[in-house]
């Protein structure tokens, strides 16, 4: 595949709460990682400041790109 694909990051987005996701397009275009505000805690938490959420979402991007699949069977 193409080397040095970038990743676009969206933090504190208005598109959701209590979630995060990673969109993995075909090789070449940038992947997109979205982090939202977690409102289930007091005070609210920013998903972009939670290392476990960031690593989890980037792992989706890596496995989707490397295996080209959306299920665990592709691993």
C-alpha cells in the first residue's frame, strides 16, 4: 500500500457523545478518527485525552487497513 497515509483527528465533535470511532477508507486517502465528549461522568470527560480510547480507535484503523475486513474473522 501507499506509505505515510495521514490520519485526520476530530475532537469534541458535535456529532455525538459517549463514543469514538475510526473510519478507514481504502489505501491512500486519510483515515478519520473522531473523539466525542463523555457525558456519563461528572465532570464530563474528553475522549481525546483518554489514552485507552485513542489506542483502541487507532487499533481499528490499523487492523481494518492491514486486513481489509470488518470482522474478527479477517484477523
